[in-house]
C-alpha cells in the first residue's frame, strides 16, 4: 500500500468516528425529539381529520372508504416504522422456511406473537411494512388504546378489534368486529397477543399457578395464553384467513428495548422466528382449539429457551431489506410541516408579542407532554394490572 493510500484511509477513519459520534449526539438531543414529535403530532391530527371526512363515504361505498383509510393510516404508522428503521437503524432479522416466505403479504393471516417487549408492536409493524401490509394490519387491542390520540383514533377507522379483556362483555363485540373483516378488500394480518398483557415476573408467577391448577405444563418465557379470543378468531375468520403465523420475537444481547431508546437513536437487533401453519389444520371445536393453543405456547417456549442458550432461532434466515416508502412518507410530512414552523418561529422572533410567544411555548409544552404520555402507554412498568390479581385465582 502506498503511503498516500495509508494516509487517506487513516484520515477517513479519523473523520468518520467523530462524525458518527456527532450524529448519535444529535439524535439524543431534545430539540430533535421535539421536531420529530411535532411532525408526528401535526400530521397525525391532519390524517385523523381526513379520516373523519371519509365518514359519509362509508355509507356510499364501504370498500372504497376502507381502502382510503388504509392509506391514511399508513401515513401515521409508517412514521413510527421510519423511526425504528431509519432513525434508530434497528435491524430486523426474519427466521422462517423458504417455502412459506413467498406467501407472506399475499394472503390473510392471523399472527400470534409473544408479548415481552415495549416495542414488540413496532417490530410487528416493521415486518408488516416490509411485506406491504402495514396499512391493513389489524390487532385485537385493549379498549384503553382506542383513546390514545392519533393511533387509537386511526385504529377506529381501520376496523381494529377492541376488547375489554372481560369475556362476558367482549364475546358479542369481538365476534361482530371479526365478522366485519370477512369481506375486507385487501390482504390483512390480524395480530393477537394471546397472553393478553406484557410479561412481568409477578404476572408470570400468577399465571403459572393458573397453569398448575389446570394441569398444564409450566412455561418459562411466556404467560399462560388466554384462549377465548384466539378460538373465536379461528372460527369467525375460517374461509377468510388461510394461515396462522406463529411468531416469536427476541432481541440480541439480552436487550430490553424501549420507545425512548428508539427516539434517542439507539440501535437494536430484533430476531423474529415465524412458522406458517395452515388454518385448516387448526381444530374448530373450542376445547380442541384451546388445547392446540396451549401446545403451541409450549413449543414457543422451547424456541425462546433455544434463543436464550444460543442467541438464535431455528430455521434459515431470510434477507428482508427495508423499503424506502416509510422514510419518503416521513420526508413528505416533514417538508410540508417544518417550513411553516420555521416561518412561524421567525415571525415570533421578529414581531411576536409576549402573549403570542407565551401561547406558542404553551402549545409546545402541551404537545411534548402529550407525546410523553403516549410513549408512557408503551412502558411495561406503567402497564395494567390485568393478570396481576391473585383474587382471580380464588375464583377459579
Ligand atoms: C412474516 C411476519 C410475521 C409476523 C409479523 C408480526 C406481527 C405483525 C402483525 C400485525 C401487526 C398489527 C398491529 C400491531 C400494532 C399495534 C398493537 C399494539 C397493541 C395492542 C395489543 C394489546 O392491546 S394486547 C391486549 C388485548 N388483547 C388480548 O387480550 C388478546 C388475547 N386475549 C383474549 O383473547 C381473551 O380471551 C379475551 C380478551 C378475548 C377475553 O379476555 P378474558 O380475560 O375474559 O379472557 P379469557 O376468558 O380467555 O381468560 C380467562 C381464562 O384465563 C385463565 N387465566 C390464565 N391466566 C390467568 C391469570 N393470570 N389470572 C386469571 N385467569 C387466568 C383463567 O383461568 C380462565 O380460564 P378458562 O378455563 O375459564 O378459559
Ligand atoms: C415519530 C415520532 C414518535 C412519537 C412517538 C409517540 C407514539 C406513541 C405510540 C403509542 C402506541 C401505543 C401502542 C401500545 C401497544 C402496547 O404495547 O399495549 C400494551 C398492551 O398490549 C397490553 O397492555 P398491558 O396489559 O398494560 O401490558
């Protein structure tokens, strides 16, 4: 190697390290978070407003209204995907068999996912984006999430299945929402966190007492699945959905990723193991379907144990590149919304009265508190007490 080449290569290394550090420093700055949140909040409110405008269309042309709402919903959810993929640079690896791979995104499916991580829903969305079903992705979500601004309001128009996690109240509404999906005009994935709540040590302990009382084997990495929602989904969506995607998620290096980490630009390494199970092979009868789901969770537990021991899931890795659309959507909203913000700031600096400056600062504080509250919804230590109540055990 010539001396000149060595000099150049050294110079490249020295300049790239500080610039990497600078970028990372920038990503951790509150001002950057404020700008990201501003784009998310304002674009989200505009999209919610547009969704509201589609209300009359539902009565005239329901299928068209659904298609429009899928695309509008994409404008919101893909911003969070862009945050994960492009801002934090998180890498998502898919372990699955090559025969099933070509079917992903080309059929309706029920997805079963473990519920251990604060950003598991976001990783789920990222896989949806990569297979082109982000706008149509569905979930059985707790009713409380319907009131989360932007996301919850968007979900209302995307025909999300909400539940109170009280079967006696849910039976009728859940079945009705599932029946609605039977003539959905585009391919969709319907996600179920059958454990019904995020994993905590206390919830795990109680749930394993329930498993013991039912004569079921104990699980190490999962809570005992709640089976009613899954069984009724299989019954209601038979003929509409062709497969169940049994998905198991974990993160490299024993990381416990958070949305705050993502917002600060922290990179994580997510691994997802997916098995495609034809819906025809799942029993129709409720008791048999319940037993089938318990067995599935026992298998999932062995995959997690393997991951804990070896750091990888069984099965080959399929390469799955990120697509540019989520980033392009964010760039579109940022360019539309940051310019007027800049003009407003300049005007405030030049001619703003005390009242307008104070009002603008108040709006900033309210917006930032609102986003912090929304992020709080993803935090496990602020989670619900569902599955945490020993009293329930006494009722069994
Ligand atoms: C190729 C790539 C593949 C995949 C990519 C991955 C994913 C992408 C897919 C889609 C993405 C889409 C969207 C993602 C975006 C956002 C999602 C974000 C969040 C939403 C998530 C949630 O809100 S989770 C919470 C709500 N959902 C659920 O709860 C669903 C599961 N629950 C059920 O199905 C329930 O049955 C129910 C809700 C319908 C009813 O609740 P209930 O509590 O009444 O349930 P059960 O009657 O079933 O429960 C009572 C029985 O349970 C026993 N039991 C077990 N443990 C306990 C315990 N700890 N305490 C008390 N009881 C317990 C109990 O003994 C009862 O037994 P029975 O014998 O009577 O049944
Ligand atoms: C680009 C700017 C980014 C701004 C980020 C703000 C976005 C906040 C999004 C809030 C989305 C809320 C989704 C939460 C999903 C979730 O994980 O719910 C938990 C439930 O399953 C179970 O709840 P629990 O019983 O409490 O465990």
